[in-house]
């Protein structure tokens, strides 16, 4: 390549435009990848929030059980007699059984929620990966198009420079 065509290539404003397009596309692609990586963290954050909610709910159930037991003990202390004590013991056992049932239902529900989050997060992550693959493919095609257009502009510029030099 002659020095004048090299200078033409370096001073060609089209070369700068093509480079800016490439940089812009690369930056956009990087931003999309960072965004996708952040989105992949969403199921884990949801799982953490779910665990916090589960803990708060269990604390609430335990506190409510304690309150009910305290009421029963209070009434039991205020009503004398062996018969009433047996009735209160039976009531206390019924309350315990009901709270045990609530805990069991809650645990099953939280397990189903946890499993759904796990299952859906896998599917979600696959979808994000597929989307990023499509973005990468699109960017590669666009970059190839830019390279091709730039090459055509270079060739045209060189031909014009050679035609000018010939005259």
C-alpha cells in the first residue's frame, strides 16, 4: 500500500465512524451481559427473601402458640378441680395438635415454593443464556456487516485516490 493511500485511510472520517460503531456495539453487548448476569441473581435473591419470610412466619406461629398456651394455663389456674384440669389438659393437647398441623402444612408449602423457585430459576437461567447467545450472534453478524461496509468504503476511497493520482 502506498503512503498516500495509507494516509487516506487514516484520515478518512468513515474509518472513525466504523470504529465508533464497533465500540458502541461492544459496549452495548457488555452492558447486556452484565444485565443478564444481574438477572441471573434474581432467583437466589428470591430464595433468600422466601427464607426470611418463612422464618418470620415460623416465629409468628410459635409466638401465637405460646400465647394460647399461656391463656390455657391462666384459665386452668383459675378453675380448681381435677375434672377441669383434665379438660384444660385436653384443650392444651388439641391446641398443640393444631399448631403442629399448621407447622406441617407451612413446611410443605414452603418446600413446594422452594422447589418451584429452583425449577423456574433453572428455566429462567436457560432462557437468559439463550437470549445472550442470540445477542452475541446478532452482534457478530452486525460486526461482520460493519467490517464489510468498511472494506467497501476503503476500496472506494483507494480507487478514488488512485484515480486522482492518475490525473
